[in-house]
């Protein structure tokens, strides 16, 4: 009896990736990188892995290939991998509880009574289970590659808005991740952008200059230019630029946090010092809050990081981070939130996602759809709260 090598190879690949999805070792650094690269997909869409494992096992059984000892051992490995994927799926499904607890802790147990818009009652389960990578929505249009400054393709943004172009919607500016060395505006957080756009928001997803083309504060200056552009031009796309949120993932989260904490700071606005770059609130997804390139880490808040600019007048901030993040450890997010809560007079909401890995916003997964609901609830609460006078730069 021969061993079905195709089945063995398929099972080995899925077992390998499932290990890094479920266990997700964060040390040493090479294993942490493997946790991200091999584990991300199955951690967010474990259903796809389960479909393929069950399908390949059923096919091998139908063809009579599970009779040899080696094939039976492979089937046992597949069963263990399937159990691991079930654990990953359970963690993702529990995210809604973690987000709800975070909202209650940060906004108060009566937060729903203060929200004046209807929130989503049901998640898109058909898309989550069958087409997690499909982002397009019939009711939303994406207007690509609008120039906001003069640095070529790194100074382009995309506009997401509802096709019937309602007027007066809030603005969300989103900054991609990539460690300031890579990334693009059409890769992450698209379920969030399309969801908010379908609700009447105008969402801007922007590129910005990367290393080695620029260094600190070049990325941050570009981010401020996006805010200034939105103040001047977003109304032409149906937005109300007086209600402006910033958001980002990984390095983009770092950018969003720094923008929120440095309103109208001339150090980050050379040549456009008079532009209003204050924001209504910030949303920081799996942010990196460690030291910048070439900076020696220490306990002092860094001038290269958002925590170096925390002040009592900080706007409301939502921080979301996964417990299994292998690239930006969760301890950094906890430290950032603790510093914010000690100093800020405004709302700080922190959602810690069980089993969440870096880049959890790439797919329509149970985890990220729960986060999308949390972002919408947080934003609705902020917009429903009494308006405060914007803080000027420190």
C-alpha cells in the first residue's frame, strides 16, 4: 500500500500553519516572524482551512488511500490540525465579547443609550464563511489615486463613499501599516472602510512616504498633509470635515496616534502651519509603539512615538490589539493605554482580542468584523457626545 503523497503534503502544510496560528510563539524573533507569516491566514479564516482539510481527507478516503499506516497517521495529524483550527475559530468568535467589555469599560455600561444611530445587528456571515477576501460592495464606490501632495505615488489617496453621495457624513482617514518601509493604501482595513462608507461616511485611505525616501518626521508630515487636504477638499465628496477621525494599522496606527496627540503642531506642518490638523478621535489597530529606526530604547517617552506627546486634552482614542501579536507585542499597547489613561481627560477604550495576530484586518473574519462593529459603536458614541472645544497644540 502506497502513501498518498498529495494528501500528506496538504496535511503537513496545514498542520504547520495551524501550529503558528494557534500557538503563535513570540520569541525568539525568527519564530515570531514565522508566527506572523505562516499563521496569519488560518488564524483569521480558519473555516477555509477546515474546509480544505475535511475535503482532502474525504477525497483520500473515497479513493481508498487511507489504508496504509502512513496514511492513517496523516489522517490523525489532520484531525489534530482540525482541532487547532477549531480553537482558532473559537477565539475569533469570542472577539465580540472582548469588544463589548471594552466599550462598557471605556464608555460606560449605558453607552448604547447615548448612541443616536442604529448599529449593525447582524454580521455578514455568508461573506465571512465563504468569501472572506471579497471586499467590493455594490453601494460603495472607490475613487482611486487622488493627489494630496507632491511626492508622486506615495502622496496619493483613495476615497470611499456611498454611490448615492449623501452629504454631511463624517470623515475617516486611514493609514496603512508596513513598518515605515512598505505597505499600500489598498491592502488593510478594507472591511472597515467599505462598511463605514456604506453608512454615509467618506473614508480616505492614504499612502505616505517610506524609508529610505524619508525618515521621521517625514511620514508624520505626510499624514498631517492628508488631514489638511481633507479639511479643504473632503466636502466636495460629501463629507463634513469638522467631524474627522484618524485610524491606522501597525505603523499607520503609530501615525494616527501621533496625529491625534499633536493638533496644529508646527513641527509637523512645515509650510502649512495655518492648517487645522486637529481630529475628533483616533482609532489605533495593532499599533507598534516601540523605538524608531536607530533610536536607543529606554523608559523615557520617545519624541518619535505617540506616547511622547500625551497630554490632558487628547481626543477620544480607541486602541485595539491582539494577545498573540508576534510583530508588535501586546505589552506595548498596554503601556500606551496605561499612559493615556493616566494623563488624558478624555475617553480611552482598549480592546484586547483573544488570539489576535498582527494584521487581523485583512479579511472579513469573525474577529475583524467584531472590531468593525466596535469601531462604529465608538465613533457613534463620540459623535453623539456633547462637542468640546478643540485643543490647540501644546
